[in-house]
């Protein structure tokens, strides 16, 4: 039996992980500020620790990345949440 992942599973995985945590922040979370913008991705830098990450900057980019993580072959619509 195949177990399908959901957006709730991804959210729980994110919260339990360390990717959002920043040791130098007073709230212990990164504070992302956009540094450089591209089509559907931007480079963001944390205001506190200066870590840089490439992240989606559009809903279509976020939804297609989530579909890929969930192994979906079709697009996910915002109505799915």
C-alpha cells in the first residue's frame, strides 16, 4: 500500500526541521528579505544571520514545487488547501 503525502505532512515536516530556525534571531526564526528577483525565484537573505536561499516568489512556483514534492503529476490549485 502506497502512503500519499499531503501539504499537511510537508508543513509538519517543516516545523519539525531546522530550516526555519536562526540562532541569531530574537524570535529564533529567519527573517527573509528579498535580495535579487528572477522570474519565479528570488534570492533571499536573512536579516539576522545573513544566510542566503533561493526561494519561489510566485504562487505558481510554490504550487509546482509542492506538486513535485508530493509526487503529483498535475498542478495543485490554491483551492486544495
